[in-house]
C-alpha cells in the first residue's frame, strides 16, 4: 500500500454502503490521489462518519471551522459577512 505523504490532491470523498436489507448509508472520508506507473489511484486516508449523523450533529460545520484556522486564505461564514454577502460577491 502506498502512503500519500505529500497529500497534494486531498479531498472529501462520499461513498454509499448498501446493506443486506436493501437500505443504504452515505459515508464521508478523506482521500488522496496519486500516480503510480502512469495510472491514477485513490487512497482512503480517514473515515469521517455517516453523512446523516454528521449533518444532524453539526460536525461538518465544526470540521470546516477547525480546518479554516489553518488555511492560508480567509474564510467567511455567509451569515457573518457584511450585508450577507461573501467578499467575492461584493
């Protein structure tokens, strides 16, 4: 297994898991892409949880706010932006 040490292409990936009873759950995870031998591969790095539970408990917003602290760009919550618009829209 190849480990993506530099993580140049990290992203959040969504996948659906189907159960024997026919129901399904949508999960979120952190993944990265890398090239090996001319082919592009994806590697699952971290399981974030079931989408319905993450939304219900507000964990997605907390994760985004936590990551925004380390971003080199400024992130603005739409409700807190002047006149309700983001800086790009003004």
